[in-house]
C-alpha cells in the first residue's frame, strides 16, 4: 500500500501541475488571439485613415464606395463605428465582413448580414423600445454587444432575473 501511495502522490502532483500549466497556456493563447485581432484592425484602420487624410469629416458616402447605410456619417466616424462598435462587439477583424483592401466588394455574406442587423437594431431602438412603458430611463437602447458580447454567434439565452 505504501508503495502505491509513494508512486501515486508524485504522479498526481505532476498531473495537477500540468493541468494548471495548460489552463495558463490557453489563457495566453486567447490573449494573443485577442491581441492579434486588435492589431489587425488597428493596421487597417490606420491605413485607411492615412488614405482619407483631410477627408475624415466628409460624408462617408462621398469618401468610400458602396456605402449603403450610415450615409452622411463623417468618414472617420464610420471607421470608428465599424472598429469600436461592430467589430469589437463581435470579436472579429475587418476581414470578417470585408475583402481586406477591397472594402467595397460584396463577396462576403456577413457584410449584408451586418447591414440587416444594424437595421434591426435601429428598429428596436427607434420604434419598439420607445413604446414600452415603464422602462427605467427615458433612452433605453440596445447595440451589437447587447446580444453578441464579443462573439459572432449572438447569445441565445439571457439570464432570467428572479422575482
């Protein structure tokens, strides 16, 4: 029995230490992936901002090709909305919806889905929420993060508050 314990305790120690070490590696891998996504977006936003230098305050549809929503929004602000709003809320790079470097192309279905989701959000904020009596605060809104929370797949179940 003592021999079994002498063998098992060091083995168990190695297994536990390995498990903690692997979980730490997963965290580092996740962090490096998140950092990589942020770096990728920063690269493209900086590149585009350099290309439109001096036109940042012009309407987006006069600076960029194929703008179907957010027409009239300043070009620089459009980039911030896509980067800090949409891409950040879904945890994705620009290439999730766009063909990098050929931004006007319609090659990815996610680009049209983003437009439709934006329209849905506007409908909820401008029509539906305004008609719900008793909401706390006069200006209740939702945005991409309300459902996506950093993932391309929206959260399907929300925690239910206990009464």
